[in-house]
């Protein structure tokens, strides 16, 4: 293997930490012939280019620290000259607009401080050994995917979608924001499929659809005996996503403790399953999504600020359908063609009045609601052209379904919690202290749930007394 040269532009604490990590790890990653050249006298483009070109026979990584991001024109010039040499940026926090411009200029990746050897070194190793790293971006999105929810001509929408191939080339975390139904998961899947991780799993999880007490188990897994019903050890979704991508939808619903553990995982790619003292590692790219403004959520404490900065290295913001009026009929005709073929119902199009109804509506459920409306109308119509009243009826049904989802989810969670608490308390004969230990909750929190669900402790204790003597708290 030819020697690998690292050019480190920058000085100060970040540069010193980075140099220390790289120098200390050569034996670990078998860089016995590698060397580091430090350029600390300041950032002079001509001198930088001269230094880079002197290594033209070797694979060279140009690593730039955050101070140099304040000189974007110089960075763009350097990147145009050194392409296809990979460039790594070490940043304290994300600057999405600048990062997108840098991604468009050449092969770039981003790593967020504080620097951890266990995070930095595997990513550099992957860059060095990735034969696709210097290839042009993959095929156009429309050629590679069924983009039923990523079709449009709206300028803002296309601006975000056209960034996906470049975003896919980086391993940086991504935050996708947009209202429900705008296509956040499809964007995440596109990023994964265009990335070098495409051969591994894309693992989605909806943080808002899983009860609070189960989310950590879903993410990190558990060891046998970690809790009462844990008769076998089970891997979590992070293990399943090893080498691939984990998509965290509704990240704003992730409980505080799970956010802390996720942050730790982001920092060093290490985690512990519930009930285990053993540390596991996983190489996972994280893509998060939310239907609220993530920056506001971080300011309000809904999302931890340190986690927000870790996840928001690159951000995509998908506009709602009401701001994409020019796309409504384009999407409607696409869905019409798809469902006509699927259900073999020979509908030829929309009447003029139906088109007007589609265009005048605000679509609170966005593209997903539009698809539901067209699907329902195609299934139920006997007409050659879909009529306005059929669109209105289908829209009404679709909207009521959208409104009831949150209610149905909350009801399901409440039913689960009540049933779980009742079974738990019966199993421990009404002893709240023992039940709290088994549930991995503190006693006060368990009492709060008991009061929330109005569980009659006297009734629980009476039932256990009838079955034998109990030990009560």
C-alpha cells in the first residue's frame, strides 16, 4: 500500500487533538507507512495547493478545522483544485448552507467536535478503502428510485431534492424536517440507497409510535434477565443497522434518557444493551426527521441541544404541498396512473371541476393525503373522469383518517400502559417498590403512572390476597 498523507490545515485545540488521535492510532489501523504533515503558519491557498500537489502520487486527505470555514471562497478554490482528493472538515457545530456548497464542490465529509478516536478513525479508514469514493454521484434519482412522493417542479422542493446525491456521499448525520406527509422517509431512503452503505440495512423507527418505556429496548436491545419477561437476549435496531443507516422519525418524541444514550452512541459509536455491562460497537449513519422546527425544539428543550448539533450536521427542509401548487396536478396525475394500473379501473383523468377542487385545497396531510384521495377515488368511481364530488368525498374520508391517527396512537399507548401496570402490580402482589425495580422505573414515577391511569391499588391487593398472602408496600 502506498503511503497515505494527511494534510492538516489549522492550528489550536482542534488541530492538536486531531493530530494526537491520528498519530496514536497508526498501529491500530495499520498505517505503518503513513505520515502527517502539519501546515500551521496560516491558510495561504497557493502554499496549500503546492503542498497538496507534492503528494499527487499518494492518496491524500486534506483536513480543515472550523476556523477555515470562515474563508469559504478560499475553501472552494482549494477544493476545485484538489478534487478528487477527499477533504474532511472538523466543525464545532453545523453550518448547513456552507456545508451544502462544500459538498457540491467535491468529495467532502464532516466530523463534529468533540473528537473521539473511535468515531474519527473508522470513518477515515472507510474513506481510504472505499473504491467508490472518487466516482461521480450515482444515477439520477428518478432513474434509481420510485419517487412517487419526490416528484415536483417547485423550485424550493427541487433545491432540497437535488442535494441528495451529494449528501449521500458524506457520512455526516442528517436532519430532515417537514410536515407530516412531505416525504421525509423517502428522502432518507434515497440518501441511503445512493450512499456506499446501500448494500447494508436501512432501518426506520418511528420514535412517536413506541411507548416511552420500550424505546431504549428497541434501539439498544437487551440481555437475558434484564427485566421480568426478558427470557432471551435480543439485539436492538442499532445492531441491525450496523454498516447501514438508522432513520429516526419523529426524533422530537424520543425520551430524555434515550436522547442521552443516543448522544453517547453518536460520540463514540458504542452502546450497552439493557441489563448488560458489555460495550458493543456499531458503524451506523444516523438520519433524523421531525415535523416541527428542530432548532426551536432544541431551544425549548424538546430535543437536547448537544444532540441537535450532532444530528443537524446537514439539514434538509421539505416544503408543504400548499406551497407547491404547481406540483399538485403533476402528483395527482402520477398517482392516478399508478392506481389505475394497480386496480385495473380505466379512469382517464380528472374533470375540470375536480382539478379545481384539488388545486384550491390546502392539503394539511400533504403528498400522503393527496395520494390517499386519488387512490380512494379511483377505487370507488364508475366514471371515465374523476368528478369533483368524488374528490371531495375521498378527501373528507382521508382527512378524518389523518386526524384520527394521533388519537388512535395515544389510545393504544394508554391501553398498553394500563394493561402493563395492572399485570405488573398483580405479579408483584401490589408491592410498588418491587414492581418499580422490575420495570426499571423509580418508585415515584411508577406511582405517577398508577395515578394517571386511576388504578385501584386496593382492588389489586384484594385480588392478590384472595390468591394467597401478599407482601404489600
